[in-house]
């Protein structure tokens, strides 16, 4: 009888050990599937980031080629620096004199809303 109890006990131990082994394998399989799904999501996010960076790079290259063009340089030199071509005479009329000559009274000046004034200060 004790021999029979020993065999039954051995079978129970083998069943329990097998069950534990199956649970461990199932847990590892589920974890690997979960990691694969998250890797796919990370890959998609990184691919989107690469696409956006390539688009930004293309935009910046176009802007750089525009900025390096002689027309842009001349336009900036004339408008921002007040430079002119050889033989040209640059005349700068102060704004106060211009308003005085045109007869625009101070009260007729257009007053911008406060928020628009601040917008122009920071974004123009």
C-alpha cells in the first residue's frame, strides 16, 4: 500500500510540476507577444518621427536655397539695411515728418488693440 501511495504521490508531484512548467511557458509567451506588439508601436512612432524630420529637413533646405539667392540678399539689403545699388540715392524720411507733410493728425492714428500690439512685439 505504501508503494501505491508513493506512486500516486509521485504522479501528483509530476502533475503539479508540469502545471507549473506550463504556466511559466504561457507567461513567457504572453510577455513576448506583448513586447512584440509594443515594439511595433514604437517602430511606427519612430517611423512617423523620421517622416516629419525629413519633411522639416526638405522645408529647411528649400528655405536655405531661397535665402542664399541673390534676389533675397538684395531685397534684405535694401529693406532692412537701407543699402542701395551703385549710383542710387537712398532717402529716409522720418515718420514724424512724413505724418506732418501728409497732414495726418496724431488723433487720427490707428490705435491697435492691446493684444495685437503685444503680438507684433513678439512675433514680427
